C-alpha cells in the first residue's frame, strides 16, 4: 500500500502514542493532537504533532480517536459521527457506543435486548438506597462507578463477604469521600469463574474474522492484590469466531452495524461451567492492550487500520501463539502526588542495556536528542511485550526485555500470564468455550 496520511486525536489524555509511532515507522505520514496540556510533551521526538486537529481533517486519509472522553465528558463518538457524515474515514465510535462505557446500565440493556445473559445488576444514584438494597439482598457485590469518576480506577470495589457487609462499609465511606463527585454507580452481583475479555475489530458493517481474547491484570501487585489500576499487564491470543465470541459480541453485530461503529470493541466477561456473564464494555482501544495487539499483528498495522476505517475486510496476519504485555510504572502510580512524582519520576531517563527496541512500546515517554525520557504526569512510561508458542515462552521473552531496561524506582508485576498457565486456559477449554 502507498503511504497514507493518519491523524491521531487524543481529545483528553494522551493514550494512542504507540500506535501513532508504529504507523509512522511503517512509512505513513502521521500527525498527532493532544488536548490535555499536561500530556502534550508525550510522544515528542517519536511522532510529528499538530496543534489544530480540526484544521488537519481535510489533510487526513484516516482519523483515529483514542478514547470516548472529551475532557470530563464522553463525546468522541459525536465527533466521529460528524466526520463520517462529511465523508471522512474514521476509527472511532458513535454517541450510543460511547454510552456503553459511560452508562453501565444502558450497556446491560443493549446486551439483554440482543439475547445475551447478564449478571443481576442495579444502578443507583443514592448511596443510602444502595446500602438498603444490599442489606435486604445480602450477597457479594461489585461497585462500579458511572460517568467520568470511573476513570479513578481504584474506586472499583469487588466485595468478598457473603452477606455484603464489606460492600455496605465501602458505600458509606464513598458517600463521605466521593459523594460530591460520584453521581451514580452500578452494583453487580459477584460471580466466580475465569475473567476473559472478547475483543473484535469492526469495520462499520461487520467484525473481521480474527478475534482477540485477552486477560487483564488490574491490581497493582503480583497475586492480584493492592489497589486497582487501569491495567498492569495483559495476556492474550487470537482465534476464530468461536462460541465465546458468538455468545457475546457476535450477538450485537447488527446493532454495531446500524451504529456504523469502526474500531476495537471489547467485552469483559466472567465465564464458568454455567455460562458467560458480561461485565463491561470497552468501546475503544484498550491500554496497554493495543500495544500488545500491535506486537501480535505481523502484517502492516497501517494498512489494517486504513482498510478498517474504509469499510474493507482487512487481510491481517496475526501471531499464532500467545502474547503478554507488562506495564512499567514509576512513583506514585496509581496515585496522584505531584511532589513524589517531581522528586522520583519527572523527566527521568530511560536507559537500555541493548541496542534493540523490539517489544518496547510507548506510553508516557518522549525523546530528546536521542535520549528516551519519562513524559507527562502519570508515571506510565513504557510497556514491554513478548510472544511465543506457549504462554510460558511469551512471559520469558517479555521479562527478558524488561531486564534490559534501567529506570530508577521502576516497578511492575512479575506474574502477568501466570493465571493462564495455572489453570484458566484448562478451564476454558474444558467448558467448551474456545474451540478452533
């Protein structure tokens, strides 16, 4: 394919730097816009930037939105729809697909309307009413904030007590500490099983044949303990449109086609011997999932997204094996503490003990005079990836690459992918969900 022009838009925080860098390295023209002032240095030295993305719309062959958020509000779906109406090729959502992430109750309604079984769930806008509900219906629940506050990942709480008493305590604490900002939340019954996300790429009319199955590791520390983060690492593989896909995303294909959705859409589920239970949508790229998907796409990434945005059926070649990604972070991640960040992490140098940068992906990083440095305010500079014929081999490759990175105070989880090896894979196969 001849070189094309890609315009990447971060209408809030900078998230899509690595994909822009990958497509730029493939020889395409790239311009990257970042709205958040604190993030504007991210990607400097790696990808060309623009200060006026709207002024570059006519220049672009493809426009890529990285998230659903425009500041504190959802809104990139409306922007993408407006651009499509002007005849532009866009990777992005619609107002209704944005709502899948913002409004968890609406998301469950869409699934139920299309014959997908869901977990018992209720949306509340009053903490006292939620406390009364749990006391009247004792069970373990998961608290999931709605709206922009859901971006504070540590507020998601998974209950442990059979009588729901810990959930009641957390709701009362949230009322005092977050009542001014947490305008609503969903209570979802906790279900035991294997947590797996089904991720499909949609071209505006249909899903491509390749389906991505990934396993998130959200807690900060190995063993899945500590505060929740956006994500500390991901393991994954690609397969066909098997039972797990057909019983989840496959059932909303017509709905997505009516919306004209284009891009990655992910449905995280709990699976056990009794069924598949959807938890939440990610109607956009996942992070660091997209970096790992880039690593596992062995054909042209730029051509893949160009075809996807233009409604074609991309001929994509993916790694036939397993892949893992490990997020490398710095203090005070996942918390906000400007003094700690300034003293330990801001502008820190990233030193490599090898000339190879294979499997190293950008998050909050920049390059100055050839030196990689930490950028932004979040303390998430890099992602290391690995792939192999087995999950064990993929783990070894990723952690070998981390051993060649030197950053004072860096930390990461050393158990990404172990859940699959320790039994998740065997259980999914035994229950008959994966297939060919």
